[in-house]
């Protein structure tokens, strides 16, 4: 198991994850980030808050940046027909 950290970057600043999560590999870390991003993005949209660059920056236990997961990418928008 490897410890992955899910740091959050928004237009307002940066919040470091000091706890991290033990996961089997980077793929599992990305899946975790995508699921969390979907929940957080959905909450923002329900409250009428626009998504504006929020993202998880996944890093390892030595601080190496491994992957970025943008919250907006976790949300699937379907084409809407407007008459």
C-alpha cells in the first residue's frame, strides 16, 4: 500500500492534505479523487455555486505531484434540448 495525498486547489487558494489515504496504486487514488470530486461538485452545483477551477492534486508520501483531477471533469453533462 502507498499513501496518497489529495491536496485541494481552488481559485481562492490551496489546502494541503496532511492525513492522506493508503491505497493499492495510483489508479485507486485517481478513482477516489474522481468520486470525491463528483460529490463535491454536485454539492456546489445544487447550491448554485459555479465550478471554477477546483481540483485535487494527488501526491505521494514524499510530496511528488502525480496527477491532477479537476472537479468539473467528474461531472457528466448531457446535451439538453431547448425548444
